[in-house]
C-alpha cells in the first residue's frame, strides 16, 4: 500500500511539473496558428490589399471569411477535443492553419483569398478552444485564471514578432513581399504543429482513461471532486439551458464585433488616415503585442483573486477607452496609450471567458461550454470588420469605425457587470475523503 502511495505521489509531482510544459505548448500553438493566421493579417493587409486591388470593404470581408471558418470550427472543436483528445485536435488545427496561410500567398483573386482565409479560420478554431479548455484538466481553480489567460496571449508574442519581421519581409520582397510573408508564417506554424503533437498531453499522469476515470465515487463525495474525476461529458443540455452561457455569449459577441474591428484596421488607421509611416505603425503593433504578454500574466491572476465577472467588465471598459483614443486625433502619445490599453486587455479576454466557463461548468464541460459561446464571438468577429470597412468606404475615414468599436466595448462592459456570479474556488471548503479500499471499486 505504501508503494502505491509513493507511486501516486510521484505521478502527482510529475503532473505538477509537466503542466507548465502543457501550458507552454498551448501558448506556442496559439502563437503560430491564431497569431500568424488571424492577427498577422493586419500587418500584411495594406500590401495585400494593394496587390489584389481590393477596397476596404473587400479587405474586411477577408477577415470575416477567416472568422466564419473560426466559428464553424469552434462549434465542433470542443466536442471533437472531448472525443479525440485536445492534443490531436490542436495538431490538426495547426496543420490546417499552415495550409491556409501557404495557399493565401499564391492567390490572385478575391474569391481565392476568401477560400484560403476560410481554411485558415477553420484551423484557428480547432486550436484556441481546446488549448484554453485543456488548462482545466491541469490547473486547479486558484491558478486556472492565470493559465487560461496566458494561453491566448501567445498571439501577443506573434504581434511582437510580426511588428518587427513583417515590414522587413514585405520591403525585401517588393511586389511579392506580402506573399513571402505568408509563406514564412505558414512554415513557422507547420513546425510548431509537429512539435505540439509530439510534446502536448491531454491529461495529467494517473488520470488516463481506464484508471481514475473509471472510479465511481460515493454519492456523498463533494461535487468539486466528482467534476475533477468525471470523464468528459457529451451532454450539452446543461450548457444550452443555462442563462449564464447565453448571457456570457452575448457579451462575448459584442466583444468580437469591437475587438476585430479595432485589430483589422489598426495599421491602416495609422498609415492611411493619420499619416504615420509603416515603420511607426509596426512599432505600435509590436507594442500591442508586448502589452498583451503583460496582460496575459496579470488579468488571469486578477480574476483569480477578485472574481471573473468584475474582471471581465473592467477589461472591456479599458478596451473601449483604447478604441476611443484611436478614433480621435489624440497624437502619437494617445495612440501609444491606446495600444497599451487594448493589447493588455483585449488579447487576454478569451482566456478570462474560458476560466469563467471552467468555473461554472467544471472541466468535463469546459470545452463544450467555451465552444458554444465561441460560436457567438465568431459571429461578432465576422460582422465587425465588415462594419468597419463599409464605414470607411462611405465616410473616407476609419475614425467613426473606432468610435463605434469603443461604444460597443462599453455596452459589453455593462453586460458583463450584470452576469450572475459564477463558481469561485474561495467558496470551496476542502473535505478529507476516506482512503480508497484496495483492490475493489468504490460504489
């Protein structure tokens, strides 16, 4: 019996150590697929728009096609990850993202570019939701917010890299510079996909199928323990019937509209509207990413301490302030503040929503619940760039688009304040369970 306890302790220690590897690989997966695949588009957009001879509305539609694919994949990505395991789904998503980016570099028509952006979006959707929900299997509640916001901040690192590399690649490649940039993005994502498949793991040691998941706990066992040991559930009715899921999904949809509008036209606003050089815009783009890395480390810990709902509302409010600043003649200092505010808040918001879902529905429904509300944010993100591009074509300025983005952020912040308080690890009083009898199931 003592040997069994020692083995279990060794497995626990290994799991606690390896969870940081799991977190790092999830971070790098988002860095490659979502960072290059979606957020890299903003850096390539001005040159790509010129090369394909398309207007701002068409450029916004390309971002929308990416989000349509993302939404379709997110609708099933959570369920697939429960059936096949997050590791396989993430790897497939990264490969699809790489294929879509590679193909984007070869297109010559708007229709072809739309199809490629759709494929890239499908890959993106198969990466983000499983990567965030995977944290619920590896991290306890008091650290879940931190882990869940670090994962999507992988795209923040991409912004730093893209802000430095993309302008140089585009200049060096001349008329084909934007195509070369997509090839580089695709190659990096493909390599990271291989590494992720080899290194990533679905669950801690000792919780593999056939062992702890087969233990049937006494009906009086604490619900929190049952949630941790239960196998993934395919019954989505508790989520679909939940007012919290639809309320949170509506807030997330508003976030999607405002977020991608801000992001898609960020560099174009600075260069075409405000007259800054592409190099200056690249530096601000890089600042956006640096702020996102800091935000990924801070917002999750803040939510772990003060609660998810208040943190969501404050995050959205500060994003709105950043959008308002970029919509005005605030000067370079104001645009620096805008990039810092938006980067440190908007890029960590999906992780906060993932932690809120895991708190509310437990690890076994974390993927499915996040997948459901991600459908709604995908709809919002598909609409946002279309609105921004159409407003720019009609008014010959992106300023109204950014003021609209700021207003939507503020409405979303108010909606987040009205969310019912979710589960909180501080409500949990640890209960010492009796030792499991040897060589027989617990009934």
